[in-house]
């Protein structure tokens, strides 16, 4: 490979690494099963949806918006458990997360205060054996 082609391919690779993640994540149906799974695209874990998809309850008050996230999954010590819940905004930017201790937490339940946030949120539930699951809700 000559120097000019090497530089061209290097620049293309760097640009793809910067642009592609946002473009890929912007299409939930396009990557489900590759980076994360959804109810509609459970990939190889089609029988695992009920225990891995995060369920989201929204509450609004004068103090702002809060959500409760529940994943109906057993916490079986470090053998099989939900590692964390993570909340991302409409642009897939990080808002907050809760890590679970499978020896102390009896169930993967999280409560988050979102202040005056409004718009779409993406909630991830990460299992140590069955990957990452995504649910979306507008608040």
C-alpha cells in the first residue's frame, strides 16, 4: 500500500469512528441485537425479554420528573444478575446510572430524579449473561 492510500484509509477510519456511533445508535431498529436488544428485536435472546427489558414508570410533580426502573430479573449472586440501569437522553448522552451489588440488592430497581427534563429517554438494563436491553419512553 502506498503512503497516499494509507493516509486516506487512516483518515476514513478515524472519521468513521467518530461519526458512526451516533449514526448507529440513532436508529434503534438498525442495531438492536448488535449493541443492545429491545422488545421488538430480542435477537438471540428472544425467550429472555420478560426478565431483561427495563420497565419504566414515570411520575411528574411540582419537583419535576422522576422515573422508577424495574427489571424483572432474579439476582443470583455474581452468577447471574443485572449489573446496572443507565439513563440516556434523547441524544444518547449520559444522564445517570445505578450499579447493583448482587449480594446486597434483592431486585434490580432504580429510582431517578430527572428534574425538569422533558423529551425522550433511553433506559438500559445490563445483564452479566444476556447483554444490554433498551427501552424508550417520552417524559
